[in-house]
C-alpha cells in the first residue's frame, strides 16, 4: 500500500541523525514498540440522532478506548455531527458465527410464526365502511345538539 | 458592534496576529505529517486537526480584516517574513513523532489558556469566532494530551524519547509567552490577564508531567522573538513553500 510505504519513507527521513538511529534500534529491539498489527481493533458504531440505533460504520486500530473514540471521530464523523459514537474492542464481541449452534438459520418450515395466516381483510373493510371522517363527526354533533 | 477607534484597531491586530499566526503555522507544519504519522488513523486525525488549525487562523484573520486590516489571503500570501508574529515552538520543522507530540502538547495547552483569556475582550465578532474555535480546541488539547500519555506509558524507550523531546521543546519555548509589540495593547482591550499566562501554563504542564512521571526540563531564555518578526532562515524556506503556488499567478482567482 502506497500510504504505508510513504510512512516508512518518512521514518527513514528523520532530520536529526541521532534520533533516526534511535528509532531504528527501537524497531529492532521490539519490546516497547507496538507493531501496527498488534494494536487492538475497535468496531465503531455511530448513532446519528437520539432516536436512531447505533449503526456499525467500520473499525479503527487504537491503543486505548479513548484513542479509538478520537480516531473514530476523524475517520467516520468528519463531515456530519453525531448524537453519540460507540467503540467496542473487536475481540470483546462474541459472534454467532463462531458458535454455529446459535447462528440463526432457515431450518424447518416456520411460516406459522409469520402473521400472514390471519385473513383480516374483510374485518378491515367492514371497519373502514363504518369509520367516519372528522367532518362527518362534526356534522353529526351539529344535528344532535346537547349530546 | 461597539465603536472601535483606530488605536483600538491597531492594538487588537497586535494581540490577535500572534495568535492567528501561531495557528496557521501549527496547521501548516501539522499538514507536513500527511502520510508520515504513526498509523493511518493518526494520519486522518492529524490532517483534520491541521485543517481545523488553518480554519482557526482564518477566523481570526477575518476578525482583523473586519477591523480594516488586510484580508486572510493577503495575510498568508502577501506578508513578508518579518511581518509574521508566530513563535518558534510552532515553526520548527518536522523531526520525530515524540518531538511533535511534546511540541504540540505545549502549544495546544498554551493556546487553550490564551483563547479562554481572550473572552475578556468583549468584541462581538471576536467572541463569535472564539466560540467556534474553542469547541475544536477542546478536542485538539485532548488529542495531544492522549498522545503524551500514550508515549509516556509506552515503555522505557518511548518514555526516554519523549523526555528527550520535551527537553528539546523546552529549549525553544522562550518567545511563546512574549507579546512583542502587543504588550501595551493588552490593557487597551482589558486583556492584561494575557500577559500573565506563563505561570498558569507552567502549573498546568508541570502537574501533567508529574502525573506521568516525566521530568520538568529547563526552559531556555529566548534567543530571538518571533513576536517581533525574528524567525530566521528556517521560516523563509517555509514561507517560500507556502506561497509557491500562489506566486505562479499572484493576480489570479483561486
């Protein structure tokens, strides 16, 4: 990926010779330096307004939940405001795919669980025939004063 | 808008120009990290923060333009190096990430104090600009504070390099607290609080460094004063780069 190469280039380019050396050594020693692949992934959920569900919009890598929120803000909310943003470590999310017994699958015929089995159309028609508009109610009241 | 005398106008320019120029140069230097930040997420975050900073400068240049000073474009593209009032802290070219974090933590913390103190000025267009700026500034301060914490607790090597970077940054702090010609202008705008921000800044930063187990480095005396337009050859290069595209067609519509 070109961006990645660009970053590597940038590291090599360090302006102070001593610091450049320091960074190279650090990379080799590992230990305190967290590789990008080791940085935890956070899934990001954005709630557009108070009445919407938080919707999954993507993920970021971050070294802390606080950073995940900051990065999510920039990666996914640059142009529009949000009511709230949730971040959750990807490895803290339990997924049904990892436990096939719990995965919702189309098995035997479950049509009886759908509401389609009731034929309400005739009832509905009768009700609509009876129903009055607000103007009809008003007219009805005028013809029967005192009730 | 209250009546503003020519003397007031000039005084406000002396006060706002250093603040606007700090923001502009910080934004410009920040943008140089594009593609160089530690990861893709920070690349996005920092680019956005840099755009914000340029936006803050523009808001303040607009306030100045309203008072009869030159327009924002002119401020950036037509001003000679000696007319700029930013401090050394924001001007130093990109070094390593620890240096940048230490540098921006120091700058953002100071700018936050300074902008809050400006609320005493009472000039309506300025206050409306400040309201917008402070909203984003809150996040900028937080971002670099989180990075400071991350590097401080990022292991022995990370901590050592942050400590070293902080010492380097402290040796460039001198003119951050200076007001140059603006010193006498502060009283005119009821802003004398701005001249005593240094102890506030020191106590806030000292407390944070202590909390993170970092040493308080020595603050070097200022060698030159950016608030008086003394920026050295380093800034001539930066200014040439900043204005290079515009210089191709100075009278053009951009």
